[in-house]
């Protein structure tokens, strides 16, 4: 499974990017760079990640640094999938 591709799909769906996520790479900034990624959208993204990958994310496991870049978010999900 290509986790980064799945995360891109989740971002596209949860943020309503209409395919714009295809322009993102692992160094693309997310939080603060995508106007669609507000606090409610972060909750939608987390919920969708939990549903898609089948694990729960505790509040103290994730913070703003996890949403700094696409790579950071993908790495967080990869680590959880591997656990």
C-alpha cells in the first residue's frame, strides 16, 4: 500500500481540493499553507485516516508538526501502520 498516495486521497476528499492534491509532494507544506486545512478540517482528516487505516489516534499522539508537510503526515501514518 502506498501510504502517501492514500494520504493525498484523504486530503483531497476531506478538504475538497478537487484533485489539487496531485500537485503536492512530500515537502509540500500543509498547515498554514492550505487555507482549507482549518481546525475542523484537521479533525476530518484525522477521522478519515483512522477509518481508512483502521487505527485510533489519541489526542496526545498527534500535533501541529504532524501536519507541517505531506511527508510529515505520511510518516506519521506509516509509523502507525507499522506498529
